[in-house]
C-alpha cells in the first residue's frame, strides 16, 4: 500500500472503555510502526469532527490519502485492535465510498496531527 494508513480512535475521557484502552493504544506506534495511530477525544477535539456523529465507543476511522477504509465501532482491547487493523495495514482492504463528513474529519485530524 502506497498511502500512509491512519487509525484514528474516537473516544471520550468519561467512557471507562476508552480510559482502559488508552494506555495500550498509546503503545501501538511502538509495536506497529507502519501505521499512524491517533487518539481523538470527541469532546476535547470536537472542532475536528465537524458534522461527524460518534455514538459508540470506541469508534475507528481508518483512512489514508486515497480514501476511507472504515468508519465504525471496533475492538476495545489493544491486542484485538492490532489484529483488526492488520488487513487494512496490509492493503487487503481498499478505500471505499465514504460520507463527506468522515473525509472532512479525517483531513482535519490529519492536519492537526501534522502541525509542528
């Protein structure tokens, strides 16, 4: 896969599942360096989400410059998440048609993460 894959976890600090997932998620860049792992608290960073609605935690936005691969709830344990992401990271799952709000949120998240 040529495009850099991003796995964005959309969570909230008040959610106990998110709080439990956060430490392991923070370690994923060390064990899976070929993916950009990014955590977004939907309340602290709501300005990045625009019209995007997140109803279930954790919700993942998996995307690259060539498009969105997934926007859906997913695993709440780090080991399961690493396994869950594998087909996306290996290029087995191609970009698909996506909601413009998802693409706009991805672009905003990416732009903020890439700021010096």
